[in-house]
């Protein structure tokens, strides 16, 4: 029988709750992006994406979330709406189903980004 080790001061229940809370926060950030896009508020969508990016860390540009970030960065509201819709309906992977490389469905790490220039969005810049 294996033993699970949790961070100091946590139990299995608190560790699980923390993970659920992070997931809920990511969902709320994504909903804020969608709300802003629906009203045509590009600045609000970009701000909400920045908040989401801080929770996810580095986002591979070729991931669905990376494509959303690129559309927002370029100011293409229509494309951003299309990508956001694909994420919520499962066509882009991430929000509708299980774990994906987008990092939205599970965990804070979007996976190992591919090597090379331009393969990761740096949200800290």
C-alpha cells in the first residue's frame, strides 16, 4: 500500500480543496475573458487573460489557450471569440473535458512547451 505525502499543514482534504479552488479560479478568469469579449471589451479580455496566465505559467503558443492569447494580443476580437468558443465546447481542448496541454482542466502547468523561439507566450513581459 502506498503512502501519500502532502505539504506541511495540509491533509488530503485540504490539498484536494486547494486544487479545486485553483481550478475554479481559472474557470472564473476564463469566464471573465468570455464576458469581456461578448461586450467587445478587448482591454478587459486582455486583463482577464493576464490573470489566467499568472495561474497557468508559461503557455505554449500552439496550444488552444496560447492561440487565444495571441488573438487577444493582436487585437483580433473575432478570432479570440472563436477560440474561446472552441475551448468551452471542447473542440479546442481544455475546459470542456479532462486534462489537456492547455493546462486549464487540470494542474497549473500547461506541460512541457516545445523548444524553439516563439513557442511560449511570456505573460510577464
